[in-house]
C-alpha cells in the first residue's frame, strides 16, 4: 500500500471542501482569496486540488472571506451534527514522547521514544512534532517540573520564544527561552533563581524545535 494513502472518508472530505470552495469563490482568483484570508496561495491551491485538508482555523477564515457559514464549506461542521460550541475532531495522530536522547541518533529515533501521546489533528498545523517532559524548575512558573511539552521540530526560532535545545556534548535536551546578542546565543531560564547558559564552541548546542504548548497531569 502506498505511504500516506488517504482513507475513503478523508478523500471524500477533501473533495467536498474543494467543490464548495470552487463554488463559493467563483469569480475570484486564488490570489484574491489569499489576500482576503491571509492564507498563502500555495496552501489554498492544496485545498482546491484536494492535496490537503484545511483545519478549523482555515475554515473560519475562508467562511468569513466568502461570507458563508463554516458548514457551507466543511459539511463536518453542520449544526445538525453537533452544537456550535463543539469543534469536531477529524482524526488523531500519535506524537512521540522522548526520553533520553541516544548519542548520534536522529532525534526521533525509536530508541529515544518512551511512549506515544494521542493528539487531535485539528489543532496541529503542518510539521513534525514530539513531546518532552520538563525536568527541574528552571522554567517555572511558565513550565513546571514534570509537564509534557509539545515541540514543533524546527532548526531555529525567534528571540524570546521557548525552544527545546540539545546540549550536544551531553546529549541532554533542555527547555529554555532563546536570547541573542552580538552573534551569541543565550539559553534563558524563566526562573530568576537560575543562571543563563551561554552557547559557544566550549558549550555547543542546537535548537530542536519550538515549544507549542504543555500538558500537566494532576
């Protein structure tokens, strides 16, 4: 079976949304629709060509731009099916929770994975994701010890955002806020009782991804 083959249900959903978008946007170019919604033309093209399925945020932008109900574009959102205040879950994806990172292995190597956590597809923009478990108190009160933190894998982030960072000498992953000054990167704790970590040739590190949100077990 080909990889990533769509299920019949997902294929029908994409066809329905594509047909609705073509109908309600008639007389409007994809570029014009992009300007009204803020959705890139390349992304819109995927919706029209059935290559991808818009998430709830994109459906909301499209419905506002086309002056129709969300259910007019995505039949899964029909009022007869569910209340207005319920966002439908169209599927789940398993996100790996990483433990200790094995030396030299790719970050998502099987030996690094403790378990998998189910996550609704609706709430995940495109990308590769993994979870880390916060250790220690350096990021309190923002991220408490033991919290499961969802990371979007990417090689860099903006200053003041929180990143998962791999300390390459120890193969230890840490969560810190990124600051840069004069070409030097600092890993900043949110807890003032902890000191910043300077990244340099004697203490090398690389960014694994951006913190998206966290889950706390009570």
